[in-house]
């Protein structure tokens, strides 16, 4: 079989999926759309003391059509980061809504405090954590170039179809690579 008009491994009645399966598909699609177009509540960011900067995304529709806009911080963001953040920290934590604000809403309460506690327990200093609105994994380039951390941790909602899945991206770079803004991975 070269292709199928249906989801795999679901019941069917002739060429059409069962009503229950069609309704589940529509519900999953609606959740994914809500995840993409949702926003992270300001009260959640305030609870963790995260200030907000933005990429060049302008709005969600543009962000979806032009992924590269989410990889580059806007000019105002660079100035805010320079003025508010600790330079050259051992670990810099950044949170971003990415493609699923819902993933941040559902997981930050558990992951962020645990991450901070783990850093403290292991004697690692943490930079000034902040939130990037409209970020993609590639925004780590600009952040790394500005702050030059030894390790950069990005907690980002990147899987809207899975709604509550939060990605953790970790980059550990030698000082010479950090100075040149080099990332050894293929993240986009």
C-alpha cells in the first residue's frame, strides 16, 4: 500500500474511519491548534521571576510561515538581556513557548524548580533565567553569543501534536566555540 486516507491502526467502516475515531482525530487536532495559538500566562512567568523578551516573530501566523523569525532575537531583546542577565554563567536557563505554549503551562511548575535545585545541589551557578516569546531552538545561537554561558538549557514547547510534551535542549560548548557562536548540532 503506497498511502492511505486514514489514520493507521484505527477501526474503519469501509473507507471511512469509525465515528469515535473521527471525533478523537478532530479533538486531537483542536488541541494541537490550541497549543500553537495559546499563550503562556504572565502569572506563571512572574511566579518564577522570568522576564520576557521576543524574537522577530511578530505574530503567530508569520511565525508558522517563517520559522527563521523565531530563531533570531529582536533588537530590543538583545539590549534587555545584556542589561538584566549575568554574563558568562555556568548554566543559563531559558524558557520559550515555541510551538506549544500549553507544554510550558503544564510542565514548568514541575521542571523549573527541580532544575534549579539540581544545579544548586551540584554546586553549579545559574545565570538569570528568562522567557523568550515566539522562540525556536535556533534562538539559542543569539543567547549564547550574548551571554557566553558554559551550558545553555532551553525548555521549549515544540511538539504541538503532543500538546503537553516539553523539549529540553542542552548545549555544552567549549569557550573557543562559544566565542565564535558555534553550535555543534543540527537543530533549526
